[in-house]
């Protein structure tokens, strides 16, 4: 059991930030302890590989800070898969339907459109290793907002609220990270993730070291890395993006 995940969580609620992940890092540098940051909007939301993440009022923007001597850089790929499972279960609980599809490493889609992004970063501060896990979930469509490439929970369940989503996110995160038990039970979450991914067994392209590799999405390994079959060989992809 991971002792840091007790029921006594320190949560900071903010109105507007540039980025909840960056705010978390800044607070840690000020030698303050906290577990979650949640904001009503991000002015400069970030995704993986420096992509922007649209973050207007109406979405859930939350960052979980993990600091545990048994969690290190080698756990990041597993925790990326776990974070996707946390978000997927949270969304499905909120809407009451099984409509989620996952894309490696940690994108979440609802009815073919992106509903959630996850950004995991790591920092060393005062010789301590921190994992910063940011979630951005589209909850309610902002007024006069016409971005059609995203989906929103409100489209499935009109009365959904950001507070409800955050409450379920916290509960699912605590439940899943404790069941994970520093990787001892990763297999069950890997299997669940594979059940929800839209690409398992399909021909995809993966970008590795700025080179595109085409192959069959065969599996993810016990570290959470993508296994791509290219002819008679296997390519292990530990970071990057995939494309159909």
C-alpha cells in the first residue's frame, strides 16, 4: 500500500493559472507540500511534446503530485498507462456509458473525438524526485466555443459538473494507484487498457527519434512501452506518438 495516498489530501483550488503542472512545480520549489492542484482555466495549457491544450472555463484541469522513494523515472511509462485508466474510468462513471477509446500513450477519446489529455512530467527538487501528472478533461462546452475536434461530457450527460468529475478523479486515482502497488499488479491495468485501445492489432505509424516506423500494434510491455511488429522484428517505443 502506498502510504502517501491517504484520505488526508492537500488540494489547492485556483481560478486561473498558466498551467496546473507548472504551478505545481513552482509551489514545490517554494518548499510547500500539496497533493492536487485544480484550476477553472489554464491560460497556457500544455500537452505532450510542447503541444497546446485548449483550457477554457468549463473543463477540469487538475494535477496530481507524487513523491515516494519507491517511485522513480523508471515508473513513468507504467504510470502513463495507469493515468489513462484513471481518466477512462472516471469519464465512464460520470456519463454512465462505456464509450471510451484510448490511444497510446495516454490520449482519451469519446465517440471518436478527444475528451482528455494527460501530461506527465518529472522534476528533482531538493534531491527529491517528483512526478507531476496533469489531467485535462473537457466537461462542459464553453459558450460561443466552436472547436469541433473535441468532445465534451455535457454532450452525453447534460447535468454533468466539473466538481463531480474532480471528486471521481481523486477517488479513482487513489484506488488504482494503490492497487498498482509499485508495479506488482500492473498486468491487470495493462489488460484493461488494451481492451479499450482503438489501435491494438492494427497497422499504425509510430514516430521514434523523429523517424516514422510502420508496423502492427502488437502489445504494450510490462513497463508500458509500445511493442510494434515490423516484419519479423519488434520495435519497442518508449516515447513518441502514433498515427493511423
